[in-house]
């Protein structure tokens, strides 16, 4: 941003059209925190709290607010459905929290160090890029993106502005999941013969929906964001996860967790599969999908029932099924190096399903320590890309070859048109190729 310019005085057109430059990929990053959070030196003191704003205040964001460690302090909420932010403030009994209808006004505040972004999928990436440009650290819910290209632009933004971005794939902070994934990644299961995952359902395509009155306080244009303009309809507003223009269905919802565990266990955090084969007709968004990595490992998304938050790994020495906060082995004594009783206790099944406290804790510590978090933006981008290429293969109904380094399909121009989407005017992304 030019010297002397304020956030709001910088026009939307100029702001969205800024060219991002690729940043360094070093493992450590400078800790950049506003003065409000500084004690002595460059990092917050042990007793200082990191001030946080929340963008998108639905059910998941309210859970994150409740689970936020004491090191973080909520000071503001923003939601294009203003009454929802006001309701959340009243529900939490925090009258001092500021409430904003437009999140960009909240990003203008110099006393906010970081933001939690819990919006629907189709608007999340642009908001995160804006937060980077406003020098805020970010906790972004999953799935990180609606399509592949915006994920790469977001990675560039995080690196350029030297931000800490934690993706909300909280199983990366669960001790049980870490033990199982490290066991497989270290080669102790032997050569992996096949990985089987759930056949996550995909999104469907919107037909004609009747126009309904826009609820009071809802900025419908802002809610639609980059997606095509449509008149308000409650089914669209509250059922957005079912539709292609707004989400990838369960393939990107639960698949964001399950496929992330596959990537982690196989040591593929900076790459992805090279071949994708759907087992269905074009636009059969529920077809099973088989994929192959460059080293020959095959991933089959074909199970009607199975570990939604993981997968089944079959290797030379046996089989391991990973799910959220649990794993099973065959033979049963395959993994003997278990987490401590205390670690397991804090992740009891009754609290683990939606628990993100320790994932948020890692995020705050990463900000303080000047390091990347356990679910860094590149990791989240690569994991959700696996889900995106699966849905693209379903849409086209034919085998595809994928180059994970260039992030493009090989020899298929039609497939490459689906790596990105057309953004509605006023909500365009900065473009990096």
C-alpha cells in the first residue's frame, strides 16, 4: 500500500488489482505484530495477548471463539449478515466487542493483530488475501479455497506479507493422528500398496430458484462475492455447500480433513497426485475417483462407509486405518509408540470431534515464535487441491494427468479452464502465474 494511504482510502478496484510478488520459502518468518501486542523487543511478552477479529460469525466461528486460548483476545466481529454478528456478541456476553458489516472496515484497525476467517468457501480466499495486505495473521477455516488458482495466489500473499496462516485442519494438532501419520511416513508400514478413502460426495448444479426477500441486515452482494449473481433464495443462502458455485460438497468439506491426512502420512505436503481417473459419466459428481502419485502409490476414493477424517493405508507390514483422533492397526501391535496418557486424555472422543483449541494454540505460538504453523497455507493448499482435481475429473468424466509442480493439467485445455473460475466484477483476485 502506498505510503500515507489508509486501508479504506485505497479503492476496491486498485486494491484488488494489486500484483503480488512471490515471497521467500524459508521455514522461519519474521514476527510482525502491531504495537498493541508488543511488550519489549520484536515479539509479544509472555503476558501479552494477541488481539483478534472474527470474519464470518456462524456456528463454526462461535466454536472457535469458545475454544480460543487465553493468549488470544477477541475485540471485533464482522459479518455481511449484521444481525448474526450482533447475535454472537450478545450470546457471548461481550458488549465491548465492535461489530462491522463490512470486514474491510475491521481490517483498517491498527490494534488488531490477527483474524479468524470462518466464512463460506467461495469468499474465503479473497478475504484472507485482504487480511495479508492489512498485515494481519490468519486462522482460515477449511476448505481453504473454492478452486486451485486462488490457493496459489493466497500462498503468494502469505509469503509476500510474511504472515502466519493456519488452516483449520485441526487433526494436524492431534497427537494420535500425528503418531499414525509419522509411522507411515517414516516407512515403518513398509511400501504402501494402496490407500482407500471415502467416496466423498461432490457438489451439484443450481437450477432455477425463486427469488425471495433478502433478510434485513444481509448484504447479499457481499455474500455472493466472486460467485455469479443470483437473486436471494433461502435454500441457496443456507445450503450453499451443496452447490458447485459455492463449494466442492463433501469432497472439499470432510475431504479437506481426510485427504490432508493422506498427504501428511504419505509425505506429500508439497506435491500431489499425477493421475486422476473418475469411475463415472461426465458431471457425475458422486463418482468414485482413483488417483496415482508419482512414486506409484494409488489412492482410491471408493468406500461407501469409512474414516471420514482419514483413510485406510495398506502396506507390506500390515494395515492402518486413520480417523479423527483415533487409528486402528492390523496386526494390533503394529504401533507401540503411543502418546502419553495425558495427551490422549485431552483429546477424549467426546470433545475431539470439533475441538480446535490446541490447533489455535499452535497458531498463536507460531505468531509469537516467528515460525510456520503445523497446517501452514502451502500444506492446506496442496491438500485441498487433491479434492479439487477429483471434482474436476468427475465433472469432465475422463482420466486426467496433473503436474503438481506447475499446477496444471497435461494436454487437456478444457481441464485447465477449471483450475480457476471467472470472478464477478469487484471481487476479482490478484493474479499470479
